[in-house]
């Protein structure tokens, strides 16, 4: 039977071989929620960068530049890290170079995986169905915050473990812990997360509507998949 494991922080990636796995990278607040939203609204592709200056340099290659550091839009970039910025019609068919504090770092640390896809609550059911059909075992990589575990990415990992419970076996205790946490939280995730570190951080930026949106399941069927360094619709 296929298995599922959960890497709760990119700093723990050395514990998880990925060469035979489908990796699902998740940064609920807000990087992977933005990626799903952008591709769902017609953006052609997103090239993720760990390094900010490499991302900035893509401007000269006809990419829009986007992302944040510590939650705030990078000076000189075209877009920040709110999903609502990626719904605009004028982004249809465009390419975006994207860098964020944790989400794009987690993608970089997942290199070498058999396959990398992007998860968020916004595409939870689509990702669930995709993983059910796939032949490979699954590793959910939580972007966390600068190496420290966070609740929201863990809840998403738990939602996947719960949805896949009749199809894949948990590899160890991290998927079980995530699943149990999700089952405690699922009735009202906004309330469950109200004291969490990143929600408090984002509240200081006054973006409560981003938090509510990013915690809303199944807004889109789109699954971003990394192909030749670019995220495209799977
Ligand atoms: O760390 C990240 O990748 C971001 O999603 C963080 S923030 O939500 O923009 O603060």
C-alpha cells in the first residue's frame, strides 16, 4: 500500500528521502494559496525562487515579479503575497517569478522529488483525488515559518491524511498527529488558528480577509505542478 508522511518543517527534510515520492508543498498562509489562485485565474506559469535577487532579475525576461519578505511586498516588485492580487484579468497568460519567506524555500528544499505539486485548502479535494489516483507514496512538506513548525500547514497535512485514510498508510506519527489536530480544528479553522503565530503576524498587517480566504476549502480544481522549474496546471 502507498504511504503518506508529513515533514513538519523544511529543516527536517534530511530525514525524508523524496526521489520516489510525490511531494505536496504547502504554505497555507499564504504562498501556496496564491500559487493555486493565480494558476486557477489563468496565469500561464509561476517560477519559484528561494533567492530574492534571482527573482528580481526575471523582470528583464518578461516575467512579472511577485512575493514578500516577512509578509510585506518586496520593494520594486509588481505583486505581493495576497491571493486577491492574482485574480486580475490582466494576469491571464502571463508568467510570474515568485519568492516568499518560506513557501518558495520549501519548494527549493523539495528538489529531487519524483514529482512536486502544490497544495492549499483552496484545492484540497482536487489534490486528494490526484493523490488517490497516483501510484507513488506521498510526502507533505510544510513550509512552516523560518524552520519553526506552524499550525496551519500542519492542519492541511492532517486534512490530506484524513481524506486519504482508506487509500494510503501513515508512515510514522507526524501524519497521525496532523490528522488528529485537523479533526479537532475542522469545524472552525479560523477560530482554531486565532492564537497561532502566523495569524497574529498577519493580523498586524491587517489582512484578515486573506486568512479567511486561504482557509476556505475547495475554491478551485487547479493543481500546480513543477515542470522544468515552472509551476503549471497539472
Ligand atoms: O512565508 C511565506 O512563504 C509567506 O506565505 C508568508 S506571508 O503570509 O506572506 O507572511
